[in-house]
């Protein structure tokens, strides 16, 4: 039986950048629903050495999958240039993602360039942890101060099955320890919870990281992209996750660190730290979403569930000025109306969308 490859949306087939609806002034932008622009997520590669079933299932992302050639990836200088433009409109946080960002050659150099150009920005990175132990000290020296590590189970067999790369839990736990030792602490640990696969291990995950200073975030299984076989029946509502943890460890809600924070915070009543829940499916947070995403090939996506982005690479490589870039970013954000999670249905879940490995989670 032949494979069905559903390609990501390349920039050359992207949305046309709209005209400005109003001239932007200096400082923060707001979109059509009054949402500001705070976070920029930058995908530095569409490649990954894992084949997690909810992100890059092997039957689609096999050995013949057409990953982007290196020439189509944004160069580090181009990434910094775009980041500067976004910062002018209020960005205070940048997260490097992928794919697996630590597979991008010279990633430490990009961190150093961003840190030097925008020293006041909160710079962080999300990784599967497979190369973090070797790179943690160099990343810290380059200016990275925080890191998020994906870990979907503490049970080795379950974890190996979910990452489909035969990578052991011990390797990720060692990476978390190495990151903390290098100064990248506290570490945030992301667990995507899927019913019938790893949901029975939620309490074990909470127990393991209680009192360590690290923060686990339990993430509802989402219909990102079009290849992960998402079904509503596979979603474990975050309210159920909280109930399970609370039965073992009494906890209470905590105030958000800032407006628009995606993870709702819960703290243990005995003072042994906190955990977070990310409820894109059952408790949509579209109304406060302040994230933009820059894809591997230089397109801006205004929603994780979008099908196409706006091409900035052609401006970067076509002689465009920083003012041209700024006007494009302003025009894109001013007309943003996305609210996918508020209107999600079984039908919309089946629609073609950009893959998470192309724009980051």
C-alpha cells in the first residue's frame, strides 16, 4: 500500500499580504479582535529525529518525505532581522522550535545572535531532549536561559512507542538534569496526553517532578496538521487531568504570570511546586492568543491551525527594507481574526492544515 504524503504549505503558495488597514505607530499592534502581539515562535528546521505519533507519524514522514532543502530555510541573519521587526511591535518573548531545533547546525550561533540583538527579550527553546545534554552548556553560554523538554511518559515502553525512534526515557531525564546543571532552570516538561495511550501515567508524571522545581505542563491532544489521526475520543480534558492529580496531591489554581499565558497554573498546597494545563480543545484560549509563528521557510502564521502563511522570505531576499518588513507584519496582524479552537468541530479537524513540525507547537 502506498503512502499518502500531505505536504506542508510552502511560502510560495502562501496568502497574499493584505494592505495596511491603518498606519502602524511605534509600539504594540492589536489584531481585528483586539489581541496584542507578545510572543514569536520561530521554527528553525522542519526535520526531527523522532517520529512522534501525534506530530510526525512515520507512515507520512518516512525516508522519502520531501523535507525542505537547506537553501529554502531562513538564514540566521534573516531570522534576526525579522525578530527585530517583531520586537518593534511589542514582542517580549521568542521561542525557538522545529522540528527539532537542536538539529539545526550552529543553533548556538543563532541563540547568540538573537541574544546580542535583543538582550531584553525572553529567549527560550523547545526540544525533544535527544541532543540537549551535549548542547546545554553551549546554549547557556550563548544566552539561552530557559528550555522546554517534551516527555510524554516515564514508562520506557510507552515513551519509545510514542516517539517511534526507540529513544529511552533515561536519555530525556539525563538531558533535563544537564539543562538544569547548566543554568537552564527551572525546566518546563511538556506531556501530550492521549486517552488509552499515556493518560494512565499522568499522576506518575506529576509525582516525579513534584518538589524538583521543574514544571510539568499537561497538554490536550490537538488536531494540528492533517496526519496525526486526531479524534475527540482521544482527548483527555484538562479538567479530568486536574481531578486525577488532585486526588493524589491536593492543589489549587494559581494566578497567571501574564495576560494571555497559555498554560493555566496549578500549585500544590503543600508547597511542592506547580504544574500547568494547556486546554486548546476543551477550554479554548483564542480570545487572548498573542502568538505569531515564523515558519522554517520564512512565512508568518497567525494560528497554529492555519492552512497557509504569509511569505516574508520574498521580501527578505527581494531587496525589501526593514520598513517593508514592518509594514507587512503590521498588515498581517491588523487583519488577524483567527479563532479556530472556539469553532472546532469534527469537520474542521479533518481539514488540511499546516503540520506542527513546520511551524512549531
